[in-house]
């Protein structure tokens, strides 16, 4: 099989693979601003590349790392995971092999769509024009 490049992350006992065309960089965690009404996995907004972007929790690591990703041209940060490896890995059905384990490919798109919908819903303006 063909090798796949990207990041292997530990989400708190589970391994996940983020392809290199999605994962842009790993950076130290910055302040995450909670958005009232937001539901998991979205946890708030943070600053990345001079833009406010959604922060999405993908695991239980208490952490110091944020993974900046781009999905369909939209930036998003992933938190709650620890990067354990980067490089090219043997492709397997559903993910890649690493240290005799399968790291399943993490599809960030549905997480981003849910987060964006929750952010817009939390920002909704009621009919009387006042923000909630």
C-alpha cells in the first residue's frame, strides 16, 4: 500500500491520523474564548493566523497543544490531543499503521460543520433584536 503523510495524535487512549493536507501546524495552546450555548465538540473560539477560528475538542488530553487545520478553506483548531508522531505511515483501510496499531483517519469536516452550526445558533438574534 501507499504511504500517507500527516500526524498521529493520541486523543486520550485512542490514536487518530490527521492527513498532511488537513493538518497545517502544531502550536502552543492559546486562550480559548467560550461561546455561550456552544455544545461539544466545539469549545469556543481562539486566535490562529490572525483570525478567530473555532476550537474543537477531539480528545481528553488536558493540553498544551493546538493543531491548526484547514478544511474546505476554513481554519479550525483541534484541542485535547497530543501529537505522538509525524511523517509518512503505511496506509491501511480506514487510516494508517503506527507501532503495530491502526490510527484511524479523523474526518475533521463533520466536526467543523457541527461547530459552525453551533456557533451560529449561539449567536442567533431573536425576533426582538436583542442578543441572547
